[in-house]
C-alpha cells in the first residue's frame, strides 16, 4: 500500500473525497493534511454518509465534516505499546506522525503485527557446507524455500514487526545476497551490509557494526525458517528487565522405562516412562546494545560465548520458548522438510 494514496489536502471537496475513497476500495479511510503536510483529520465512509445526511453538498470542504479527534502513533519508540489497543478497537489504518504532526507512515493493522524499537542483525556469512552441492555456487541464505529465499522470509518477518533498521553480516558469496536484497527500500527497510574477512563465529561479525539506532538489538541466524512472535519475545525482555533474552526450542526426551528415584538403595518414588523437557538455543537473541561491546573485534566469538560472559558477570539472561514454527535449515533433510512445511505455514 502506498500511504500517499490515503492523503488528501485540506482544500479537497466532498466530491473529490468520495472519488478517493471509491478508488481505495476496501481501505476506506483518508487522512487530511494542511499545506505543510501536518495532519488535520480523518475521513471514513461513515463520515461521508453523515455529511450527506447533514445536508452538505458535493462542493463542501473536507474541513466541514472531517473527524479531528483522531488516533495516531508517534515516532518516540513507544508506538508498539499502543498497537494492540488500536487493533482491539477495530481500527484498521493508523498514521505515524513526527513531532510536527506530519505523516511519516500509515500502518495497516491487518498486516503490521507491531512496531518494535529494535535494530536487527542477520548473520549471513556461513558457508553451508552440509548443504553442498546446493551451496557450491549459491549462499545458503539465498536457497529458495517455496517461492523465495530463506533470508527473505526473515527480512519480511522483521518488516512485519516494524523493525526497519536491518544489518546483514556477509562472507561467503555475500555479493549475491546484497544484490538480491538491495537497500531494502522496496520493503520499507534500511538494509546495511558488513563483510567479515575471516570467519568470526556465530556473533563475532556484530563487532563490525559501529552504531545502532535503538537501545536494544535483535540478532538472528539467516538460515532459520520461523514465524516466531518477536513482539512476545521483546515483551518478555522488557518485563523481565533482562540484559539478554535467548529464543529457545523445547526438546522432549522420552524415557521408555520406569525411572526410579532412589536414596541410596531405597526407592523413594517411581516414574513410569517420564518425559523430560529441555530447551535448545534457537539462534535468535535480543540484547541491550551496551553489552555488544563485549564482542571482541576481529576474533572468532560465538553467541554462546556472549551468553556465558553475561551470566558470569551476573547480568540477567532469560529464555523465550518459541511456540510457533522453527526450523534450522542445516542439512539436506532439513531443506526437504522446509519445502514441505512452507505449504502449510502462515507468516
């Protein structure tokens, strides 16, 4: 949706507004701005009907019947807190205004899941040797699952949560990834690329990024196929006042026998065929920007190294169990599974 299609000037007439709403078909809301682009009001199909009932003719000015007590989001970074309330109220389109009340964006709440104040880093430098020969001339993030590359699912997922500052770290055949995704402007994103000369581990290349726009940073592997709830993960990060949250995958281990709990030779309890749940690292993290300084420059450093370092220094690290779909596409079997699963997934 081009948000400019939903904007009309303050000197527009009722006739023009009806024509505009008719052209918009189902998105029956327009936003009225003054000569400087500052928002003055909204007009919906209901406002048009009320204007006609009130006796306004087709040459009436929009300022005579527009709704001025409108809701909006600002660019302060707290907008994500309001979205769920607006969605609950049945609002479909909501404008994002700057400090001068100029429209910066119009969000369709049926499409946009959230607006999270996060920068993102996608780690896309791996060789993908286990997927050879598929990766002999194509980087693993560009292998197609269904009708688009793996990495594009992740970029689109970030965009759907309003995460627009995206950094991608590259190494193996990275020029292909940069050529495919470009600047990200067609998706409403700003994508920047950073190339590691030597293999720097699963998070070491983050040291190449010298500045972030937000206080919190989401870091993820590029070879994941997932529809994880980033909003739920970020809300946990905030509610727990955590320094880092690690997305996790529940992994159940079934014991096919009765397990005895003993004190010495004495049996105190017996558990028939128990199931134990463990949590595995899912390769997705949210961390306070200040802790990225612990990642050494030009040295191999893994995400687990950062987790262990923060824990050792008494910082709060929590995990967020993924309840949605998640698949690490590392082997041929995983890639085959992804091709089957994508037919039934909703992103």
